[in-house]
């Protein structure tokens, strides 16, 4: 891959039966970091999000609230759209499956393409259906008769549906995953998909009775008694937004041509993205996505976030109360690559105060203040000669800083390629940590005192120390851009120009807010 290859990055499109919760923010921020990162590395990037409006869950939620489905969907979709501002997302495109003119023609074309491959057929079917998952379950997939995701008892549904010949694609899917054409990260999730395929794929029901769907959704072509299964409809968004069915040029640029297609998804929808979706694409004669990056879940006070548990955290409220930087930093720094992570406001505050305010903010503030005090705000050039036989005290400290700076770009690239945001931010944090130690060990205030007493060597050392440290701060600002874009801009502004502006506190110290 070259830097000119386009990269298409998507989040899943959440169903909009309610307002967004913190889990949505996690996925949106992860995808945004990747989009910003690859743009910085020179790739053309298209970052896309959207909403799944056609879910039966939306129909049920609207009925429960006495609203029309259109009213409910419009209201909640707007709340998802607003997150772009609260979270500083660099989204290029948003698709809404119920109202976007690109969507329905593309879904119909995809249906027909699978039909032409001989992969669709009608069959009477009875099975246990979880509306929460919009999925049939076999009895052995249930936990004590209940859905493992929703802890609800699935409903027995018996109707005639259209089926997709998923079973025909087991070998091709397996091969694509094993040879890396379809890369699934992390490895544990890849293995999970392979064992699901190996356990035997059964054909997939891909339509619902129009009556049961209350007429909401996209009708099956030439069969008005059925609407297209919402997962078939929703997954298609990844290509309908690119013009599949309406504009082949865009599709060629982002999907069928060179480059990469990267889906960021939660563990709960892995099977849909890593098995059903690629099989549908194979049937339609379309290329597979190149990467599926799977994240785990957030919990609040130890419990899975759910509306019924009443523990939803509104990311817009958190961002408005504690700041976009603090929220993004927590999502990226506290959440490990593998495993669920418990969120609390106290943890968000601690992370922000420790690292943004005390770590990064304090570093920049100290350096700018020292340059203001001892050099009238004019920072000297970074002294390259100190890297080998360093003239300043504590040579080891400076070498460690230099090493952290040298390694950071490679570490960030590697970590983000695997979807490890914590490891990527750790590489930036290592620079900050080393730089703060260098300030303490080199004691610029003592060098300034010695210089004032006539020690010219101390003066040269002070120039080298301050020059290296301000260059480090600018580098930190640059590295932080994909992770905390607002903070990055603030630091860059504080460190910019021949004569630095007077130091101002960059990050507020957070404390728990009432309510
Ligand atoms: Zn379920």
C-alpha cells in the first residue's frame, strides 16, 4: 500500500430507538482517530457514520412512545448527528437508511445481484427471534432460554421468508480470513469467527413479513408481502453510501479499486460483519472489505450499558460538562485493546487531571514560562549536539527522551494498524513523561542563576535545554492531533511563533459536578 491509496473507514450504523450512549462514542472516536491518522500520513480518507432507521426495534419503540416511526427516528437520528460536534469528529459522510436517496436503489441492486447468483430462495421457517438482536437463535445459542446479549426470552416466529445461501460460502470465507485478505483484529475475534464458520453455516433468513414489520423497511423486489431483513439492509449502507446502485465512480474509488476498507465494529455484531456481510458481497461479485477492527464493550458501575438497566451515560452531556478532550482521552487511554472497561466520571476526571492537566498541560506551561522568564519568550533552536555527548546534566534522561521521540511515529503506526488506541497514546505519553523528568533533572532555574553569575557554558546549556523542550512540546501537539484534536490545537498555539505567547493554563482541573 502506498500513501496515495484511499482508505474508507466506517462505524456501524446504530439503530435509533433511543439516544446515543457512551458505547457509541467509543466507536465513533476510535474510527475518527484512524481517519485523522491516515489523513496525516497522506492517504485520501473517507470517514462514514450513519443510522440504521429500518430496524423493527424502532417500530416497537415508536409504538411504546405513541409516536410515528418517522418522528421517533428523525428525533433520535438528530441526537446521533449532533455527536459529531460534541466529540470533534471529522466525519465525511453520514447515511440514514430510511431517508437517504442513495440507499434503497443500492439495497435493491444488492438483492438482485444475490438473486442472479442463485443464492436466494423462499422457505417456511419457524425459529426463536430476539428483536433486540434482530436475529434468529438456535436453542443451544441461548443462555437458559434467554438471549445472551439482551437477557430477554426470544419470541417464536413462524413465517415464510426469503433465505440467503450462506452455507455455500463457508470455504471462501475461511480462506479469505486465513490468508489475510479479510483481516480481523484482534486475533481472538478472528479465531472466534473461524470457529463459527467451522461449526457449520446454515442459510440465513433475509426477509420478514411486511405485516410483522408494520410496513416499515425496504420491500423485497417483486414481493410486497416481505420487507428486506434489516441486517441485509443495514450492512448494505457501506456500499450504497459509496454509490452502489447510483454512482459507480465513487464506488470504484473507495471499494472496488485499490486501497483499504476498514470497518470498526463492536464485538456483539462481529458475526454480521465478518460472516454474513462478506458472504453477501461474494455472492454479489463484489470485493471484501480489507479490515474489521473489533472493540469490546463499556460498562458503567460494572454493568453492561443498557436502557433497561438505567445506566446509560449520554456522551453529549459528558462532553459538555467535562470537555471533549477529557472524554476522548478517557476513551482512548483507559480502554484496553481486549476486555470490557468500566466507566465512571471519577475515572474520567482522574485520567484528565493526571495526564492532560498535570502531565501535558503542566509540561507545556512550565517550558513556555521558563522561556518567557529567561529568554524573553524567544526559544532557541534545538541543540542537536547534545544528543551524543550531552552538555547538560543527567545525560541518560535526555537520551531516554530522544529515544521516546524517535520511536513514537513507528509505535503509533503499529498500534493503530491493530486498533490498539491505548498503546498508540502510550507512545505520546512516554514523550511527555520523559520531558517532564528532563525539566526536573536539568534544573533550568539553576542554569539561569549560574548564567547570571557569569557562567557562559551554563547559558549555552540553558539554550539547549529550552530549545529541546519546546521542540518536544510542538512534537507532542502534532502527535496528539488524531487523539485529542482540540487539545492539540491549543498546545500548538501556545508553542507557536518566534516569540511565544504568555503562558495560559491549557486544561482545567476537573472536579465532580453536581447532578
Ligand atoms: Zn438479543
